[in-house]
């Protein structure tokens, strides 16, 4: 897995879940490092923290999905449940799973559902 995240606690939680599943997660703190790593070694899952203050998570998702070399990488984005516009922007960028604190949107529906987890990733 590959995570675009600067929050140390969130990064640690993701890494722990990956280890429990027998894998690993590389955490990076910039869009450029995220995209370079995804091109160099395509991960099984790309994770984006939409609350990152030093990068634009939606822009990262747009660029990930626009590049033919990385477009097929499954993605999940985490953001605040109160920032519906940001969650919608991540979905519009091509993110397959959007997880907020209280609701989640699937890839093709507009109805909020109870928060769920992507396999191997716990919601926050």
C-alpha cells in the first residue's frame, strides 16, 4: 500500500493494519513523492488523507487516475464527514472509496451510508 499522509498517528494506524494483513505501507508527504512511488512500484492500494495540510489530496487523486500507468490502482480517501464538498471532489477525481468519520460514499451512488471499511483499513 501507498499512503499520502503527514499525520503521524494516521500513518502509524495504516502501517499497523498493513502489517497485520502481512503487507507493508509506504507513507509519503507530498503529491510528487506519492505519484513517483506509484509509478515506480504500483501499490495494491493508494490511500489519501484529504485532511493533509501540506498537500492537495484531491489533486493527487486526479493525477493518479489521469496517468495510464497508475489509473488502475484502487484508491481510498479519508476526510472529514462535515466537508461534503471535499468528499465529493475526491469521488469526482476517480477515488473508488471515500471514508468520512460518519459516512461513506461508494463509487457510483450518491447516497451516504453508514461508515464502512475498505478491507484491511480501519475507519477513523
